[in-house]
C-alpha cells in the first residue's frame, strides 16, 4: 500500500517506491497464545504508518527465518519481525516476555539484541528513568499478571503447587531447540544435573518446571530420573505460584526469569539476554553454586528502575497507537534524516472528514439536538466539502493534458489549492493595536483563553507560549499552573505580569517572526487578524513551535478589525495542512449570537470541556 500526500514530497534519493517496509508475521497472527496481541500490534503498526504519511510496503515473515538477512532498499527503513542481524536501517520487533508488550530493537531480540550485546549504550537512559513511574508500572503489571494468572503461555488455574513449602530454588526450563538457546553459556541439561547435586548438598529443594512445548527426549528422561531424588520436585503448577514460593529463580534467558524480576525475586542467569543486567550473572558451570549462596546481584531499586525503563521506554504495547506512531517517526528520522510528511493523504483526510460528519449525524438521531450540536454538524459537513474541493483541485492540477490545453489557450494553470475568501478589510498596523489596548475596555479586560485554563492545566506542559498575549490576563493565571510562561505579541502592554519570575515577554510579529518554542502553544483572537495571504505561514509557525496546540478563533466579522473571516471548518482544513491530528474541540456562539461563532482548534486529546469554559464577552 502506498500513502499519497497532497503536496509533492521532495526526493529522498531512495531507489525504493516506499519509505518503510513492514514485515507482517503471518504465522504468528494465527498463534493460539500470541495471535490476538500480534494482530493488535500490527493493525496499529500499519495504522500508524498511514497516519504518518509514509509510503508503506508490506511483506511476510514466517517461522524459522530469524537469521535471514533483511536487506531494505536505499533510503528505506525495514521493521522486521522475530529476526536478528546487523544490517543497516533494520529495526526488529518481537513479542516480549509479557503479553501485549513487544520489543523494538536495532539488532534483534533477547541475547541478540543491542540491549544485550551493548548494554552500556543504555546505561544513562536507564539510570535517568523516573523511579516513581517505574515502581508504579511494575506494581500494576505484577498485580495484573498474578490476579489473572497470565503468562506468555497458558497456566493451570488449580491447586497444583500448593503442597510446596516456600524457600525452594526454582528452575524454569526452555525448549532446547529455541534459537535463544545458543546464547546460553551452559547446556541446559548440564545446568539441571549440577543444580540437583548442589541442592542435595545444601539441603535446599530444587523445583523444576518443564517448558509446555518441550519435546526433547533427553530432557524428559533426565527429569524422570531426577524426580526420584528427595531434593528435586518436577511441577506443572502456574509459574506465578512457583515464583511466589521461591527463594530465588535461576535459568538461562527464559521469560519466566523476567516475570520473577517483576515479582521482586533474586534472579540468577547463565545466558545472554536483554534483561541480564538485572540479574546475578553466572559465567560457567562452576559458578552455579553461587545460586545457593547469599545474593550478590543488582539492588532491588536498580532492578525496579530497569524494569520500568524496559516496559515504558524500550518496549511498545500492542494497543498504544500513539507510542507506536512516535517510535516509527523517531526511527525513520534517525535512520534517514527524514521527518514524517507534513501533509497527510488527502484521501485519508476526506474519509476522516466525512466520517466525522456521519458520526455527528448519527449521534443527533439518538439524542436531543441542541443549537450547539447543529453548529458542530454544519462544521463537520463544511469540512468535508472544503476537503473535497481541495481533492478535486489537486486532481485538476495534476492533469498534465488539461494543463497543456489551458496553456495553449492562454489560460493560467489551475492552482493546487483553493483560494480563501477575500479579506474583509485591511489589517490594522501595530500602532492601532497599541491604541486598542490603551483605550478599549474589551481589550483591557478580556482574554478568551482564561476560561479554558482548567482544561489546559491537565496537560503535562513545562513551558507554554501564548501568541497574542495582549493584556496578560492568561499569562498571570497560567504562571500559577505551568513552570514557564512566555507571552508573544507585537505590542507590549503595561499590564503584563513580568514581575512574576516564570513569565517573560518576546516581541513577536507572527507574520514575520518565528514563534517562541514551547510544549504548549496557544492563542485566542489572533488568527482572524492575519491577512489571508499570510494565514498558511502563520499556522505553520504556530504548529512548528510546539507539539501541543490550542487556538481560539473568531469566525465572524466584528465590523472593526477582523480581517480573515472563515467558518470553523475552513480553519480546521487550514490546520490539517500542518497538523494532521487537529480537530474542532469547541464551537459556541459569542454572546449567544449564532451569527458570531467562535471555534477552538487543538490536537490535544481532551474528552470534554472544563465546566468553567465559556466565552466571556466580546473583543
């Protein structure tokens, strides 16, 4: 599948027709234990690539082709499944040790991963991970796994294992033919025999669980023989029950060892893995006796921090579309230097716009239709119409034959974008606005952003920039909520709260100057004062200044100084050119006049308006 964009994208020098290649694990999609989570992951992976606007190629991945070289074409980034290697521009996805979590690593998985082979590369990131978040992540995940008795493979939910007295050593076995077995420093059957000898000598029971898919005859025969010894118990109980009663857990690179870390148990490992740094490392068969000695591995705090970083920063969750989208765009930028296309596919925008219109229509069938709902429906319908016009004009502009005919007849070529409505008046100059703020009560007292502050305060934004800060009312209140507040305007008023230590002012002309960068960029009653010829540039500057955007726009002629007067849907279509996830958050009549609409456009995922949100007076 190929995702088209409205504007012609610059050449990347790629020999490929696609930006990214995604391997779809066709065999795993039908896996009885993993299939549902794998299907969710790849549905979201493909969705994210479409939303980012990357031209995407799909290919299949099947069992046993882990070591097969992945060879993306020049300029292409490959997202491979269940593979390992060191080819350039290849990132490798694999289900992790916990259902719904998947690793995304440059070199592979488990002992083949970059995390396993070059752990020092990640030391600073792990050390800097938020400990509170780590503790909460580990606590919640452990509670869920234990309560639901969930592991990578189905676990028995019965009384098996209840007769085991706590304090034993637990050894979970792996399938001997597993690819990761080559990362082990000790042969599994040798480790089992040696641990059995040490268990008998130290008087510490050894509980062994065979992998549910193990069909290795030698392993089965050895377990039958060892089960006759008093110190050895072979169990088929749930791994969570076996972990909870163990004094420690030992093994190669089984996922059960990772689960034991979540339980807070000491873990000893004799194989290379991506979590080995959180265990006490056993170098060779002679080192196995250390399992029966006092634990000398990483501290509990270090293990918790590692687990939190691993789950939150290193892995992706199958249902977390936002994180998947971010990781894809970060990786493509890292490998190729290319950012996601700014303009999303017009086909996708059209489908979204018409879907919004239909959704609004269906909702009003089920509920009493208010004036505001009818306004919103009209806005969605208008958005669909605007986008359809864009699509038709783009198709017209791309027709070489028609363009040639027009040139022969002396007509100008069609433009790839529709013209906006003409400005209703010339824009006032800087001196006019200085006069407004000194003489007009509305300019002295009103700021439409103030009523939305409770809503904006829910966002984790360190720095906030208000473009068109005017009288400074919003700056003063926002400074009580955010770490740093920046006001940008081409007029500096006497009422700006510059005495507050976290408030500063930057004189800015939105038409000519860049917008001061911030986590959240907001404005109120600004864009309608910009001439139509400069609107696209102004919106581009706003959206480039920060990831979160929130803008209140007047959509009516105030018979005074509004210049660009467009309906809400036209503003939304203009924002979509630079902010594909923008949407109309609020539409309301100013002073209850349905002919004077105000709309709020944002890309922040806000479920509802704060109770105090309203439009205070006119300006």
